[in-house]
C-alpha cells in the first residue's frame, strides 16, 4: 500500500507539490478546528469553577468566538485555493496515461489486456466511490486529518491515565482498577472496530469493482447507442425496442441492487459507530466524574478528556477506513503506472 501510494504521490508532486503541501496543512488545521471548541470549553469550565471575574469570562468567550472564526477563515481559504490547484489532477494523470499508451510497442498498445486495463482505470476513477490518482490526491487531507486527530486524542488519553494513576486519597486503588478496566474495554472496542471496518471495506471494494462492467454496459447502451441519431434506424428496422428495453432494465436493476447493498453497508457502519460511541462515552463520563469527585481533576479536565476520547472513538474508524481505502482502491492503478 505504501509503495503504490508513494509512487502516486511522487507523480502528483511533479506538478502539484504546492497542492500536496497545502493538503498537509489543511489536514492539520482541520484537526485543530475539531479540537478548538473542546479546548476552549475546558478553559471556560475551569474559569467558572474558579469563580473567575466577568471580565475573564468575557475574554474567554471572545477568544473562543474570535479564534474559531480565524481558524475557520484560514481553513476555508486554504480549501478554496486547494480546489483551484487540484482542479486538473485527473487530466494530468490522463495525459500521462495516454502518453504511455503512445510510447508502447504497437503489439502491446493494441492488445486486449492493455486496452482493458486502460479502460478499467478510467472507469474506476469515475465510478461510484472513485479511485486512481484523482482519488489519492483528494484523500491525502483525510489521512492527515484523522491521523492528527487520533494522535492528539491519544495524548490526552495518556494524560487522563496518568492523573487517575496518581490520584491521592483512599480510593486511588479502586480508581486505578476502574481506569484499567475502561482502557481494556476501549482497546477491545477499537480493535473490534478496526477488524469490522476492514471487512466492510473489503465488501465495499468488491461491490465497487462489480459496478465497473455494469457502468460500462450502461454507458455503451445509453451514451454510445441510444443517443446516436443513426441508432434510430437500426432500432426500427430490426425491431430492437423490446430487446433494448429488457437489457436496460436489467442494467438498472443491477445498479440499484449494488448501490442498495453499498448503502446498506454504510448504514451498518453508522449504526455500529453510533452504538459504540454512546456506550463508551457513557463509561467515559462515569469514570471522569468519579475521578473528579476524588479531587483528581478539574471540571475543565473532564470536558477536555471526554471531548478528546469522544473524538478518538468517532474518528478512529474513519482513520482505518481512509488507510484501507488507499490500499484497496489503488491496486488497479499499479497495473498501468
């Protein structure tokens, strides 16, 4: 996976190095934007707990609003520039592919295998879910963002474990046991989530591959035949109406079936993530509340750690999905590049 995608990024960087660097920046700033309200709500909660003055509270609220607007403005401006830079990524890859086809020996250029590979690459890049160089370029931000989010969340999770382990008082042993039990449950849930997401990604990849020949048939019948003026004479002369109607209905049924199965998998993913997040966040708030009652952390710490763990639970699966997508969807690209 790393070799294929690094080769693709190297190709993109020949003309789009600014786009790659901007994508890295946007990924990091999107992760920061995700944590922004969590950080400032923690500061505000600590200020309220400490009975801070109205001036301090107004300052914190202004920082929350103003800083959020500033980060958001930088974020949206960067995304706007990125769309301008990356608007012709597919055309750049398409030009390179066509140049390679022209440089091949005639016997290979005309071979059925090479022509099918070229057509498959073109179709998978434009089909449901996408793939290829264009997919890789726009997926860099997701990988960088989710990786940054997971790392920040793990950092705060480690802080929470340290605070619970060094908790003063007579109940420190019980709190340590509760924290260890929670960590085991969290690790088990994330491992299960990882394995389940990989299975679902394999199913999605298989369905998207099945969509390629179906889309090819649809394109041929609708765009390359029915929409051609010359076809009307053949349809009337050879009485093709019923045959064409049957073929097209079969294609529509196949597309509907596969899109329905893809939607069903996506719904399962959302249901699974929602249930896992609700259960684990309930345990997080129970644990953090117990630690706070023992004097081990402030109200701001509770907000911060709960928010960070919530982000970890929510975006860990997206991180796994992003990495597995890069592995599955670039396999077909390797055959040409």
